[in-house]
C-alpha cells in the first residue's frame, strides 16, 4: 500500500485497504466460530486442571468471539501507519488500552453498577475496548482522514 501511495495512486491504495479490512473481518469470523464452538476444547489442550479449563475457556471464548474487531483494528492501524501517520493510531491504541485498564476492575470485581464477572469480565473489557477502537477507525474513514485511504473501486491502472 505504501508503494501505491508513493506512486500517487491513492484510489488503488484505498482498494487495497478495503480488501485488507474485509479479509481481516472474515478471518476474524473464523476466530469467532472457534471461540463459540471450540473455546473449551482448545483451552483443555493447554491445561488439564478442570478449574483452570473452566475459567480459561470462558475468557478464550469471549476474546475469540470479538476477534473480528481485534483483526480489523490491527489492519486499520497498519493502514494508517503505512500511509505515514503514526500518531493517530498511537492515540487510538492508547485510548483502547487505557479503557481496557479502567474497565477491568469494574467488570472483574463488580464495582459500581457493573456485575461481578471474574475472568470473563477481563475478556469483556478487552472486547469493549477493541470495539471502540474500531469505532474510532470508522470515524477516521468516514471523515476521509488523509492517512486512511478507503475505496471500493479505483480507476483502472493506466499501464
């Protein structure tokens, strides 16, 4: 993509970005299917202790269910960095990590109005932070951020 932008072909770079985001979302859906249907067996392969399998599978299932957001967020971050903007993804990531850290105790221990979810609360905090991270990238795309080329079609290659 950096080569396309350097060659002045923003439209083709936008198509590459669009296809990358779409592929990330589709790959993330595979992770979601694994989380829903195979979270417990996957974690059981790692640890035979039944208590650890129970809590670990709960965490793994939730995090894998949110994997489309993780992969799309990482792809959007890569697009902006490849376009030469490293500051915006840094700020978005800093927000997401900070939000995750703030939400963790509320959802793990049930502070305030939040329910006490234990290890599953940590997973939900992660997924919520990732969803909001993708939301910021969507806002950047809708506002046509200069470092976020996004297009479904591009003019034909002049060669």
